[in-house]
C-alpha cells in the first residue's frame, strides 16, 4: 500500500515520527492505519487556521480514499478524524455474490 501511495505522488513520513507534517502508514491488527499530521501556520489567526486545517484535512482524506479504493483496498474512514483504516484481505468483507435474475 505504501508503494501505491508513493506512486500517486504522496511523500510518506516515518511511522514513529508523529510530529512532522505528512502522511504516515502504521500497522494495526486489522491491517494498516493511514493518518496525517497537517502543516501548522502560526501566523494565521486561530479561527482561520482551524478552518483551513479542517478543509485541507477533508481534501486530503478524500484524495487518499479515492487512491486506495481505485487500487482495490477495503477501507473504513473516521469522519471525525484524520484516519483511514485499510483492512487486510483477511479482514475485508467478502464481495457479494452476483445472482442472475430471471427474465420477467
């Protein structure tokens, strides 16, 4: 999955580095956790910085989701946070069986 994200143009930061802005991938029991630390802007007023951070976070999350889904990963997103859980194939729900419907 790291390879897919790098091919999509994302620079990944080290998993153990929780302070450097950027995207990181960490192993968790059900697969992987994709998270990011946003850039901070100390010169922006507090309210403006928070609003920019939230909208940027939403854009980053949406872009990551698209890349992962396009490459066939099963994901779970936390709408309140900046985390995406990528389920390992053994944890992913089975694909629904396609049933042919009789012609009416």
